[in-house]
C-alpha cells in the first residue's frame, strides 16, 4: 500500500509500505477514505518530536471503513464506516476511567499514538489499537469531511478551549489566534453559551473566516497598539473578558490572555508552547483566576456529532483545499504555507 512516511527532519515520501495486520485481539484494520494534516505533523517534520522515528507513517485523523477486526472487538464490525479518533484508549486504566484517555497508562502514559508511536492514518490502511474505544461510528448524514474534523481539531478547540475555559451562559470570550484550533473554539463557543466571541489575529483572511465561524467581533493586531484595551472595551463592563482562549502558543499571546481577563476569569491554553512563558503571580495571586492546559481526550465526539446533526455547527467549513491521496506532497506544501495559500484544513481523499 501507499503511505506518507517520515524519514527524519525535513524528509518525507509517499511510498510503498507493507499493509498493516492485526497484532492484538482488540485491533481493527481500517481502509482510509479521507484524511488530513495537522500542525503537529509539521512539528514532527521539523524534528520537534523526538519519539517519531525514521520510517513512521504520519497522520492521526480521518474517516474510513473497517476491513478486519480482532476476536475481542464487540462494538465495531467489518463494513462499519468510522471516524478514527486521534486518541487511542484501553478504556480500563485509571486515567481512561477518569476521562483522561490522553494519558492512557496501558499505552505507556499517552493516548496519542498514531503517527507518533505507531503508524498513522496518512495511508491507504491503518491498524487501530483498542478499536472498540478508538473508532466512532459515522452517522448517516455526516460527511467524511465533517467526520475527519472530529478526529482531532474540533474536539481540541471544544474540550481544551471552551470546556476547560468553563464557557457559560452570557460569557464574553476572547479567542487569541484564529487559526484552525482557534476557529474550532469559536465555532463551539456560542452553542456553549457565549454571548460575545472576539477573535484576535493579524491575518485578514483568518479574521474574515472567524466571523463566518461565529465570532461576533474581531480585533486585527496589526491595526491597534492596545489589544488588551480593545478586549476590555468589548467586555461586559470594561473589567475584562470572562474567558480568554490561547490558541497560538507563544509568550506574547499567553500574556495577552492573562492581561485581558477580569477578576475571576479563566485562561484556557490550547496552543503548543516551545519556550517558557511568564506568569506575573505577584500581580495575579489576588485575582482569583484559573489557568488550564491540556491534551485533547477526544471524548466529546458524540456531543459534537449531535450538534452537527442539529445544524448548530458545520465543521466542513474548515476544509479549504482538497487533494487525492497521491497528491499528499502537494497538500503538505499547501498546509505548510497556509497563510500565503489561505488554507485552513486540507483533506486528502482516496479516489
């Protein structure tokens, strides 16, 4: 079969590899129909994730059809059309039972294994461990593109941004960074109760998309010297926003979030940080604020599927560029140059 294979920093190839086989009785094999590229894949290609070794098939998202199941699979069957969750989980360890499968102990303390510790979904076939827990039935009426966005990006913005930020009825929410993750938070903020959602970015295309995704207001950082002041002006009483969702992963945006929340406010950090940030505890110890971080657990897919079926959200809006599997290298080039190509999410579909 063909797959996108990592060969060390800066090197990848669409090449022939052996088809996966069942290794454990809880495994399933899925024939991939649709997959996509995540920012994490770009980090891997830069050499930022040391655990990913030469020869690894990349990717952790997509929709496909089950072609084979292990003898201990009871929920999934051959022929099922499924969403492949980015998080694998045994379902029985303490962390899985506590709702934190991203730290599944049976899998060594991390549930993100596809394209990381085992071969991933940017391939014609993928082996899925603990398939009963890691495969989500794709309902009739939900497209493959919509389903693919439920593997990772939409649950990440919703769980680590909106839910960890405890967005409640009437809240004013700032989303700092209107890339795909930020847009996922914006898309799910209003259905969670936000009365005002403010998108903060410096890219005109992304700010325009943010309005389409549900932002009530936008702030162009290139057009103001006082982003924090603008956020406070747009808050309920000038004291600051209720929730600030950090969706970039750099010190400046983390500081913006801290500076813009009101006493009792919340900062939900979703961005992946590569360097330390500062927390002015000498200022904020008195402010009764909450800061959360996290890796997606992808446990909210059923709720998000209900919102799609009800017409409350449409994650197909993320898809700006479409390619065939054989065009995966072109897809990577487009996604790596997202700002110039006006790309949000690219999808590859098996023809």
